[in-house]
């Protein structure tokens, strides 16, 4: 995962406290408590951690690490159980963090080190928008919680916790953003997986192994999508715009221009982290559980950066994928019970007798937009009554 602290800083916000600072406050309290000599019995930091970071006082270093680990356990459990409340902040926007967001140890570790909480990018909207934004605890509940009993160590987070909500199911499809041009990563992830993700979201999903059966399978699928996309650009079927820069660190003063179709013959290597097209084929990087490997890269360092893809061209070139994504993305409506439909028809009184079944069906669907109502259901509910007049044809 990225080092989120390089991009953002968390500051003072009235009524809130950054999660990183909350950890330090809890740690100091534990070091002054009755277990200050051994804040976390039965647990010790790794020897490699001691050798790498301990400067002189090994006993004091171990005590500090034990207090931090115990404070993390207390805070994570309290947040997952709802005893503490937290929120994301992004400028003037705010979003309460649900309890299920605190169940992933790897993601939660960033809350303690950088006051960021990454979320699964395959969660339904609006959660991907809040991933890794600054996270804060609500100050008053935190102050009350500190005065509670911290003597007993909470159970592991992987055990059932009373009060923790169930997370929403991951999405299987996400349509392209509704704007004239979409990011390169949004276009390629849509082609490969039917799920449109920005560059950050696609990279996080690959690193987490959340796409398809494994990261390797997902990368192969993504590489195939890059080939199909580049072929479409070269055939002048899909228009792209971007900035041709000499290397990744320059180009802020370069203007966006149309990318010539012939360039897609050579520049068809997708660099996921930078959301750019490089000289070559396939992907620039390969993700494994322990490292990120740079694959075969050309001696050329120039690239097309900040690439945008024409949305209409993309949908027109891949109509079957667009139609499939639209069907899968459509909400599944719950069937309206027959008794409720009959009850609604009764409220119409004699007015229902003057309407055709087609008009009744349209009126019922307008009255219950969140439910599915079939023509057969209306026909069954109105059996035995005389049908109203059929709609007349429009006159010219």
C-alpha cells in the first residue's frame, strides 16, 4: 500500500482527534497504569524489530512497544464494537466510519501510523471515495472511554464482536463514470473486470488480491485488456488524449493533446501506479505477496501521462461489454406482494374501472418505484372486473 502520509497531513479539528494521536494518548495512560512494568503480558516485539529500532534501553523499548500494541488492541476493539466513533474528513465533507471498517488489521495499521484508513476498493459506493482519507475519533466519547476500565485485554478482533455491523458485499460490476472522458485506469479496469476503478483503486485491488482468483490471474486479464484497447486506438476506433513527457518527474507544464493513433502501436504498456502508457507491451509492474517487481521496461523513459479515454468511443467499440455491465449494474427490485398490490388498487376506488391494465400497471410502478410489478400480477389482481378503455393512438 502507498505511504499516505506523503500526500496528506492531518491537522487539528474541533471536536475530533486524529487516530494516531489517540493511540499515543492511550499508550501513555497504559504506561502509567498498574501494568506499567509489563503492559502486554505474553506478547513481545520481534527480535528484528528490537535490533533495528532500539538505540540503548532495550527494557524501555520493549515496554513502549508492548504499550503501543495493547493500546491498538483496545482502540480497535472499541471502534469495532461501537464504543468509540470515528469519521473520515475531506475538506468540508465528513463521513462516519462504520464499525465493520475496523476488522481488517492491515488497513487499521495505517490508522495508527498515518491517521488513514484504507478501504476495500470493491465496496459499493460511496466507500471507495473515502478510502485512505484522514480519519479522526470523536473527542468526547474518546475522553469518556479513557476513564473506563482498560485493565482487561479485549479478545482478538477475528472473534465475533457484539455491536459490529456486517460489511456490505463487494460489487461485481461498476459502470464507467458518466463524463465525456474517463481515466485510462477506469477504462482498462472496466474492459478487464467490468468494474471501473481509478488508478489508486485498481492498484490497491491488485495488491490486496481482490480481483478474480488471484493477483496473477487479474494481471493477465488486465494485460489482455491493454492489448484490446491499444488495438482499438490504433484502428482509430477509440480516441485518447494525454501529455507526452520525457519522464515521470516532468511534464506539469506540458499541455494535453490528442494521442496519435499510430502511437498505440508502440506505446501499449500500462503503468498502473502512474496511470500512464509507456513504450512496450503488457504491464510495467508485477505484484506478489512480498514485493512489487518491475517487469521488462524499454530503455525509453518517455511516456503518455494523464491519459484520458473517450467514453462514447469505448462503449461503441465494446457494445456487448457495455450492455452486460448495464444489466449487471441495474438494481434488483423486490417483488411487490400481491396483497399490497390489491390493497393499493382498492384505494383507487371506481377510478380503477376507468383505466386499462396498461395504465394500471404504469400507475402501480409509479406508486412503488422500489418494487417489481409484473403485468400478470396486475391482471391477477383485477380478475373479474371490466377493463377500462385502451389508450387511444396519438393524433397527428
